C-alpha cells in the first residue's frame, strides 16, 4: 500500500540537469553490476526454498498432491505483509483437480530470511526479476505444463508489471489472475498535507526511514467482513510491523505504472474485485480493465466480500470461478494425469 504524494521540492534547472546526469551515471553503474554477478537460479529439491539469480535465498511454498503431469501450474504472488501460505485455499483445492500450485515469497516481506531486510526493498524490479526467475524454475519442475500467475493486492501489481515487461514473450504464459489489484488508491487514503509533505521529504532524503501502517493511519482498514488489516496481520507469523519509505515509493511506482502496463497485456486476464475494497475504488479497477489490451479479459464482481476475497464470504464461489476459467484456457492436450 502506498500513496500518490505530490512533488514538493523544486531546484533550479541547471542543478536538476547536473543531478540528473549524475543520477543516470549512478543508475547505470548500479544496474550493470548485477548483470555480471547474476548466477543461475536454483530450486532446492524440497521445493521449500530457492536461490535467486542475485544469490538471495528465499522461502517458497509447494502444495503437494498434483499428478505427475499436471494439467497446469499456478504460481501465486502475495500482498503487502503477506506470505506464500496465504494462498492455502487454492493450494488445498487445486492439486486434487490436477494443478500444481506454488507460492512465491516476496523478498522484503515477513518470511525474508534476512531480518534486517524485512519491510524494505531497493527496487520493485527485484520483485519482477524474482517472479521471472521463480517461474523458470517451476517450468523445469513441470516441463510443458501451461503456467498461470495469480497475484493478490501488491502481488497483482507485481504480476501486472512483470507480464507487461515481457513483450511478445508473455504469450508463454497461459494467463494471469488478479485479485483486488491496487491499481488506484481509494480517495480516503489521501494523507493530510503536512503528513504528505513529511513522507515525500523522507522519500527524497531518508528513504530507509521506517514507518508503520499505524503511523500512516491505514492499519484499521477492513480487509475481510470481520477483520481489519491490523487484526488480520497480527494473527500471522509473517506480520511486518513497519516498512521503509523506499518500499512505499516502489509500490507507488507500480501503482502509477499500472495503466500503461495494462495497455501491453495480451494474455488472458481474470480480475476479482469488490465494491468494499478500502484500498482501491471499484471505478479504479474497472478503468484498469477497460484499458487492458487483451481481447480475453474477464471481470468477476463480489459485492459481499472485502479486499481479501479468497478469505471472505465469497471464497467458494471465487474458487469455482478460478477453476472454470483456468480449465477453459488449458489446451486439451495438456490435461493429463487425471
């Protein structure tokens, strides 16, 4: 969750040009180094953790029970302060139906083995690359099986960003599923002027500063019919108590880029959304769906649920819809082992 803060600092044009040149040089140096340092991602045989291309070891989740040759693979990407295990409704229901289900644990969230990095991310491009690397590893586990990405909330933003980055290569995916995508922020989340000014200033001058959701006034938003975000997170082991301003800035980047990314999506898209989402207005989701370039796009509206649809009143109906939609997009020749 992030906020669309206005720019508040202004500098003379010559200073900006010089700063821009220096920043561009710095970015080029920072981006070039990992290209030489990257290694081949590796999945542990237990399928409980994996090593990314930059050498970071991350947990992951594989729900057992799929056939030797699954009809398709679903890779799940969780939301802010979430975990791969949050997708247990899909992980328990779909392997018996012939699907392999994996959950990717995001770096910088509550199960990151590096405790100091929890609540922080240097760049959202790391999330994108992790998803691409993890997908390549899962494909090796199930060669030939169609692959779907399923992102919830922040995970939906990462999914949108990653699929749009692939260009023509995105057709290697069978489709994407987006649950409560935070493609626009609800007007009620707008910060007061001075708090807005403070956070924007920190983003520029002290990006590693940590801020809790409580401090930003957003921990009490309702995420299911019976729980707030704080109540939902405090009952989990992967609860993250605070986040760096830098992380919020990277989430903001993904939100601001969602519409442009939508125009580059050409694979089948399924969107679950609700009018009770405290983070994203219904109209924002529908505007996003309208600009998605794919001719195959489906939107499913759940008027009774809140942000975490797969943990709310409409879970059973959402699971039935997900099974029907993915099944209709799996090539008949790939259905095996059932």
